[in-house]
């Protein structure tokens, strides 16, 4: 088996007109869109608020897709805490704004596990090739994967 892990930073996002100053009390009064209870991103959302000593706000909507959350924020429906990589295209288009914070310092661990075989199915080969290209294009020079070696079966 092979295992690859990467850490992806989370970012607070808002509509394009959102302020660029992080004010937890004012921000907590805003409308939030989160994933559903039980999702790791919902847990990280709640944990982020607890890190700064505040009770997590009650979400306006609970959505099952990070992409849908980013689109709802871009449409002006509220704010969200999402993986930066999931919001990259919306940032590039200017559809959303990042709310910089010193309070929310969270990362999500992204894992990928696959069974090594002599012959990989074409779909897995394509996925691994594209994931490898994406990883190389995103990582900093000093950012190496922590685990990329085969795991004992």
C-alpha cells in the first residue's frame, strides 16, 4: 500500500466586499455556511472558534459540499471556513475575499491511500499522475510530504 499526506491551510472567506480586518465579535454576528455535523470541516470550524475563546456561531446553512459553500459565499449568502485550495479559483476570479486572521490557525490533513500493484487500472494511474502534478505545483520548495513511503500490509 502507498500513503500520501499533505496539510492544507484553512481560510475564512466572505463575499468580495467583506472587510479585510479580522474582528471575531463582529464576524461572529455574521451568517455562516458550514458542512454538516460529523464532517471534519465542521469539526474544524467549531474548533477554530473555540481556539479564540468563543462559542461557535450557529450556521445559517449546512451544506454537504465545500464547492457549494464557496459558491454560496461568492453569491453573498454568508461567510465560511474552507480549505484554501478549494477556494483558489474563486479567489483568482475575485468572487470571494479572504478574511485574514491571527486567531484561526488551522490546517486540514489530506490523505490518499492506494494499493500498489504491478499494473494499475488506467483510472488510478491518471488520478495519481494528476494528483502528483497538482502537489508539485502547490508545494513550496521547503514543503515536503511527511509520509510517502509504502506502508506495511
